[in-house]
């Protein structure tokens, strides 16, 4: 019986600093899965782990950061499943030179500072 994907990876959106888990299932137990992030082999760490329980394979990120946003692939031989991991976090954007205004209390020009975030 040839190896098949029973449950493919699915796109996920997670909040920044929250855990994320990518799960897929192959038709045969304990196959050796290669995990890729944007086509490159991943590096297991304290924050990123992979596991296999029979036919289920998981990639877990304990605290997801904006740098974790990517396309992830679980590959066995020529068979693979892919999904995007999207991270919803606050990103600050520069808006160019900051305007100034005269502060009569300080008796000098002051820069106007403003923060905005994209959601």
C-alpha cells in the first residue's frame, strides 16, 4: 500500500507570543518526516519542536513571533503537504520625518511623536 496523506497541513493564523501547532497525518505510522520553513530545513530548539505519534506528525512553536510567519512543509520522500502560518501581531511603521511644533512652556521646538499599528 503506497504512502498517502490522510490529513494535510492547514493554514493557521495565531496571535504573536501565543503557541502554534501544525499537524498532519500520513497513512503509515512512524515515517520519517522532514519539516521545512519556506523551503529550508527547520532547526529544532526550545521554542520549536517536532513530534510523531503513530501516523500523526506535529510541529509546535511555544511562543510564536513575527519571524515564524512562513510556509511550512511536511515532506516524506516525494510526498508533501504545505500550509501558511500567519502571525497576527502589532507592527509599528515609520512614517518619515517627524514634524515639529513650538512648545511655549519649554520655549523650544519639539518633535511630534505618534505611534500607529497595522492590524
